[in-house]
C-alpha cells in the first residue's frame, strides 16, 4: 500500500523583475496597517507573528527530526530564530489582515518508514500544539499578573495587557485554524493520519479540491465578513480557550 500523497510545493517567490513592485506593495500595506490598526493590536501582532510562526514551524521541524527526518534540520529550520521561518508576504498579510503564513517545513515521509502515516500525523499536529502550549503559558502568566494588578486601571499597564492578550489570541487562532481539515493546513494531514490507510490514500487524491475549497471559504469571508465560515466556526472555541486560560472576558 502506497503512503498518502503529501504536497511539498511552496508558494513561488517572485522572480527578480517582480520583486521591486512586490516590496512596494508590501510597504504600502504596512503603511495601511500603521494607520488603521490600534497601536496595541499592531504591536501585539508583531510580537505574536514572531513568536507564533517561529514556534509553530520549529515544532514541525523538531518533531520530524526526533522521528528520523533530518530534511528540515539540514535546512536550518530546527531553530526559534524567526528569520528562518517568516515569509515576507505572509508576514505582512498576517500583520494587516490577521491571516498569513510562514515558510512551510519540508518533510520526507520515507524517513518515517515503516510508520509514515503515524510520523506525518505527529509532525503535523506538533505545530498547532506548540501554539496552544505557548498560549496556555502566556495566559496563565497573564492571569497571575492581572490578579495582582487588575486590568482597567488605565495607562501603560492596560496597554501592556492589550498587547499581551493579542499575542495569546493570535496563538489560539493559529491553533484552531490549522486544525481545520482542509489542505494545505495541518488539520488535513492530521485527518489523513488518523484515518485507516486505504481511506487516507483515497482522500489524499482530493488534496487539490480541498485547497480550492479552503481558498473559496477565505475569499467569501474576505468579501463579506458576515458570511465568514472561518469566523463562525473558530471564534467560539478561541473565545472559550482564551477565557478558560486567562480568566478574562474577551470583549
């Protein structure tokens, strides 16, 4: 039985003649972010992106290494250095719109033989799990600090709490969103990993259609936020987890 097919394609980087216009557009988007976003949200997203994306991709790479795949290790991805993981376009879009991506971690399923399916499942789930763990640690710390100095006193401390909360929310959002069982998200690979081998192999053949469905869902949400299935599905668990971890109400 052949193992499920796994996409190793990445988004193509613009060719040299396109880079100038791309970076100009990204610069304009950054200016828009500076104008439109509250300062606490902007700073919170900057910190969250550096932390959340880095630990997410590091967890994928570290899990793969522990299971015998040195592909990501050889490319310098078993590190928490954000420079190894951040994608410029994905970073700017995440900063502006709250949705983006990092550089995908390369994985060689053959290195997990004879447990390819199990290995891919563990590697896929390691990324979202790392974001949940980080959110939990930061949330417990916020609960302790807020218990000593309550939120609502005004001034710099409230601003600090808002930044802190943004970092936690972003990690929870990354955890929940990545578990959606649609390609190329981690949830798709987790789904293929938990299914019986024959069912997993058959489902893997629909990876391209799954990617198109995800793109359609995201486009609908971008055009009409009121019809965002992602928001309708993910906002409740994100709110629940935030309030459970921090003890604070998410307004």
